[in-house]
């Protein structure tokens, strides 16, 4: 049995007084000011959430529990013979802030194995859905259908002390995270591979088992590990993480919250951008008869998209102001494993032309590529060409961060979210127009 829950209990006990002190003694201290542009403009930049799981610096990019992506990849225990670390060890890091040792990782892997069996009714329900249901709809519905399994919901109904609320939440997190790769692989094989389901292998780690169930050979196991890790968390304000947190703030359990998180991720301005990138590139490939365009030719395609009032998927970001390190890590992987892949060449040409064009276009605050610009090409290379499925992979990864956050939300008793709305009249009065 893993020591994760005991370790978490000690961390939580040590952390609680910090939150209590901030609230009780410094509750009136100002954090910042809010402008009308922020109120109308999607609350951009308003400092109004707390998380210790990750922090996103606009210039440096993401740090998970204080570690940059290269540091995480270097420090976490690796699967023997693999380049990438155990997803299980990464989840341990997100939850506790500590780099686990080999034994601790093995124990979490064992625990996930014990929890990963998906109830049969989930598969039955998925099979009953319309054939053209988007995989994200299937994924979200599968998670929601398991709400009846929630240990938090059961204990809450029986009367749960708020200081203990994190314990069944943790159980739900472990139960659900363990099952997500199984559900995702099922959806893929059912929908795109004639229902030829591949059973999981209990001897494999989460990434290795996912590759096995997808039916894709090495090094796709490392692709899966890298992908889940990179997509896990991007602090709390992005749509998926924020949705998960918001829904959980009503004490809706992990299943309700995670299903909602998936729905937020399914928007084309957020996680769905990874399928949009591939769709956009495929459109160019069709027009170019699969020839890699010159930079001049590519510029024309980019301008055509912008002039028709559409965004260039995979570029820009609400917080980042430089190339996303998640893009760079995936690019390094491509350089090493698939340097001559034709779609990788497209992605490279795009990297060379899009930022200058977006600057000239004058709208986007950040002209640089984000995580989604580079992720689809790797999936495509290893045979996963059904790009409607890409955001499900993002969702399996994002669930790690959202689950860790919700456990800590309960542990620290974070409040029900309830920001205040104003009317346009009121804003006009504040602005001095009326
Ligand atoms: N192509 C064209 N125009 C873009 C653009 C892009 N890639 N990125 C931003 N813009 C435009 C916006 O549409 C907006 O236009 P208007 O002023 O006409 O409304 C303007 O530039 C200002 O936007 P911004 O402040 O720079 O960006 P936002 O914080 O509003 O939005 C994001 C961020 C990611 C939604 C936006 O950059 C975008 O639409 N990118 C393309 C889609 C994408 O790749 N999304 C994935 C992001 C990562 C993820 O969450 O997975």
C-alpha cells in the first residue's frame, strides 16, 4: 500500500495554519486592483485564485510544485528503459510537493492498478451513444456516469466533518485518475478500431499500459507519459482547471467536477486547439498536394486564415508571452525521434512564419506557439490519425492537475466560488460616462 495518503495528511496539517493565518490576520490586505477591461475581458490577469500545485510565469512558463519541465523530467524516477518518468511519480509530486523515491512510485503504481477496473455499465453506456458522438462527449459522459461511485458523496450524505472532507476526495481522485486511461483507450479502440478492445496489462505503469491498450508500439509509451505530464496543470485560471475547481467549490464531488472540467477543455480556444492544428495543417497539405510549403507559400495560407476572421490554432496564449516550454519539450522529442516527419516539417515552417505575421496582424498579445501547436504531430506520427481524439489525451493529463487541486481545495477548506457581477449601467457610472 502506498504511503501517499499518510504523507498528504502530514502535509495538509502543516499547511492549514498558513491559510488560516492569511485569512484571519491579513484578510483585508489588498492583492491588486480590477479594471473595466478585466471585468469585460474574461477576468484576464485578476489575481483571485490560490493553488500551490503549479505556477505559470508569463516569460518562463509552467513550474510544477516549483520545478520547471526539464527539472521534473530529470528528477522524477524513470520507468526502466524509458526516457520519460512515471506518471504515477509525477502525480505524487503534484499532490505532495515531494519527489518520490522508486519504492514510493512503485507503491502508487500498484495502487492505481488495484483501482483501475472500470464498471461495466460505463462501457455499456458508451456503446449506446450515437455513433458520431465526439470522443470528448463520450469521455465526459463516462466520468459523469460513475458519480454513483463517489466516496465523498456517500460520506457527505452521512455527515462529514469538514476537516476530513479531503480524505474521501483523495479516494475519489485515486479511483478516477486510475480509470481514465482505461476509459480513453476503450473509446479509441471502440470508435476507431472496430471495437477491438485490448485488455490492460497489470504489470505495466500508467503510460506503458495506455500505449498497450491503444495498440501502439514503443516509444508511444514515452509519448503517453510525456503527454500526460505536460498537459497536467497550468495553474488554476485556465478554463478546464478553473471549471473543475469552480464545480468542486459547491462540494460537488470529483466525478461531477472532472466531467465539467472535460467539457471546458473541449472548446476550440482551449484543449480542442490540438485537433484544430492538425485539421488546419491537413487543409494546407491537401492544397499543397502533400508538398511541404515554402515559407512564402505558408505565409499566404496563414494570412488567408487571419483575413477570413479565424485564429491560427496553436499560437497565442492568455498568460504566456513567449514560446510555451511544453511546446519546446515536445519539439525536442520530435527532433530526436521524428526529425523527417512531413507534418513536423509543416510545424517548423509555421514556427518560422506565424509569430512575425501575428505581430504584423497586431491583435494577438502573444505571437508564440503554445502546447497545442506541436502535440498533434507526434500523435499522427505514431499512427493516431483520428485527431478528434487528441483532446481526450489532453483531458487524461489535465485530470492529474485538477484532481490534485480538488484534494487540496477540500483540505484547505477553500470557499464556494461566488464573484460579483455588475450591470453595464453600473460600469458606465464607474467610468463616469453616466
Ligand atoms: N490567431 C489569430 N488571432 C489571435 C490569435 C491567433 N492565434 N491569438 C490571439 N488572437 C487575437 C484574439 O482573437 C483577439 O482578437 P480580437 O481583439 O479581435 O478579439 C486578440 O488577438 C487578443 O487576444 P489575446 O489577448 O492575445 O488572447 P486571449 O487571451 O484573448 O486568448 C487564446 C488566448 C489562446 C484563446 C488565443 O491566443 C487563441 O485563440 N489562440 C488560438 C487557439 C489556441 O491555440 N488555443 C489553445 C491555447 C492553449 C490551450 O489552452 O490549450
